[in-house]
C-alpha cells in the first residue's frame, strides 16, 4: 500500500534529537489512529521528501517505531506498518485490566471535587452529538477520560497507564472507526457507573467496574477482528482483578467486599 502524502499536516522542522522525536510522534499517531493502515510502505526517501527533512532523523524515528512493534523493517530503506496481532491485543488488555483497575482504585480515594467536575464534563462531552459524529473527537475525549480516572495513582504509574491507553487506540480505531451505529452506547453506561463509584469513594467498586469495562472492550475487539482467538488469558486477568477489587478497603479501612458482591 502506497503512502498518501495528504495525511501529513505541515509542521515546524526542528533539528537534532528534537526532529527525531517529532517525526516519531507524527508517524506513531498516524499509525495508532489508523490513518496509516496496516501494510502501508514507509520509505525513508519518500518520508524525507514529504516532511521536508533529511533521511537521518527519519531513519532513527522508523527504528524507534520498529522497537515499538508498529512497523517491520524491509530492504532498501523501507518499513511496513504492521497489521493486527490478536496476541498483542490480548496481552495489552491483560496489562490494562490489572494495572488500570488498581490506578482507578487509588484515584477514587484521592479525587478532589475539581477533578470530579472535570471528569463529569468529559463524560457529558463523550455523550454529546459532536463526539458521536466524529471518531477523532471521541478518541481524544476517551483518552482524557481514562487519564482522569487514574490521574491520582502517581505520576510515573499514571504515565505508564497513558501509554497503554494510546497503544489500545490503534485497535479501537480499527474496530470503531467504521462508525457502526450506536457503537458508543454501552461504553457510555459503563463510564457513568465508574464515575458514580468514584464519586462515592468506593475504590473497590470503581476498580471492579473499570476491569469489566476494559475486558468487555477487549473481548469485543477480538470477536470482531479475530473471532477464532482463544481469550482465556484475558478472562483470567479479569477474574484476578475482580478478586483484588473486592478485597480493597476504603480510606477508613472498611472493607467494601460485601457491597461489591451484592451489586
């Protein structure tokens, strides 16, 4: 598949290491969003011409993308965008279920009123017509939502969760990018349920709902894109996260197990 130069917006052309970082980020975002679909050939020569830079920073940016398993190296200074890998999707969401649900639990106990107000504002925007009509807008808001529900887990920990979320977006784009009617509806109900649990400072409930939300998303992705894939690892990850969530305590040391089990 040939490269479409029209997808590249003009950008300021920095020098040195900054150029490598900027080119890497541009290409990564295009791959993650699906605008550079699997199979697209990325030629160093053509990218240098389109971006208006030398081949040196392009070559280094492509090397970084290869290390991130987004492109494969080919002869003659070319790379190719990698396709869908169900094993990678399952592994990615197994990590997210375990790590993000814990981050949600911590954040639920530390959430300020200002943070809650911003979270609710993002949820309302996700439910709005503009978001429903533009997958790019939905994706940006959805990224913000998942950042906000884990933001108080600590800078490095929350940053790792953000990385996993961005990696997930590539597969969300492949599945939801076709704008299937009503694809957002179930997620909106789950977003609200998680918000209600966080508002109540119920860390265990919020963690459990978060784990179920991520597992449901992953299972739908795999069912749509790789229906024959064995998702047993994903289900085990969910069971482990639910068990941990139901043994969490609130800020006063009171166990929430009975409340979670009763719902």
